[in-house]
């Protein structure tokens, strides 16, 4: 492993909560009669809750007040947390568990860099809450991805410069954030932008 530290995105990288985000927004948009599909959902990856709502409302004929938007964001989050309620360590794939264990054995410092305010709850459910050397999430930052803030804070907590850390992402916003912070990035999934590494599967990290 050529990197001293790895900063993992959470939703869509360590676990499949990206699907729950989609379903939670879909419940809200169906109720409001706003068109919402997986194509729009791709734009929400890595983006904060309120910014996600603004993207969704681009397709709304009706205009809403800030108070209404606040309530919609809360409703989506309630939907999301209900979907998270049955989550457990069984939702972590064996591949992720084995790969994290292997990296830890190689003494690579490991962090989470997520835009989600629900990251502490998810890590607890996955029984990963005391596994990482650092966790930076939506509660710790002012600017969501594509700002590099979340990754810069994670690197700082690992006591490593960005040049020695790899960011692992599934989102265009996350890849942009990594580049803006001076990090190499490994991308999972349908990311279109150029990245240093393209992963087919999580354990590809062990080939770097
Ligand atoms: P919450 P990540 C991001 O997490 C999700 O990709 C994005 O879809 C979501 O809107 C954002 O967290 C905020 O999440 O509503 O739980 O605070 O991919 O950066 O781990
Ligand atoms: Mg993600």
C-alpha cells in the first residue's frame, strides 16, 4: 500500500446506505408529486441534505418557503432513519470487513470522511464506531462536498498531509472534493471524472 492513510466515504463506499437515501427521498417526492428518479439521485451523492433538496426541487412547479423546505428535509430524514433502524453489522460485506482488516494489519491509518450527519449512527449500527483512527462527518463541517473540508479535516486528524492519503469515493462531488484538497482518489461505481485509480470492487484497494 503506497498510502500512509486512507479516507473512506461512507454512503455508497463502506455500506449501501446510498439506496436508503434514494428510497427516503422517493417517499417524500411521491407524496409531493415531484418527479424524482435514479438519474436525479446520482446528483445527490455526497451532497448535503439541504443542497440535495434544492436539486430535487428544480423539478417542482410549486415554490416552497424556507420553513416548508426545512420540514421536507426533516421528513426525508425521518424516512431515512426508519430505513436505517433494522441495519446491523450484517449489512457490512465480508469484502469490506476483510479489506479493512488487511489495511489495518499493514498499519495504514484509516478514516471516514462523510457528508452525512447520520454517520455516527450508521457506524454504531455497523459496529465500526471505534474502528477508525478518525471520523469526520456532516456534523463537523460547514461546507459539504465538493468542498475539500471534510477530507482536509480527516487528514489533519490522522496527522498526515493530503499527499500521503488516498480518498475512496463513489460520488462526483466527492471526487471533486478530493482533487480540490490535493488528494489522490480511488473511485467506485459510475464516477465519470478522471481519477487516479478506478476500482471495480472494494478489495481492489489491496492492489495499490
Ligand atoms: P444526511 P457520504 C452523503 O454521505 C450522501 O451521499 C448524500 O446522499 C447525503 O445527502 C449526505 O450524506 C447527507 O446525509 O442527510 O444523512 O446528513 O456519501 O458523504 O457518506
Ligand atoms: Mg458516497
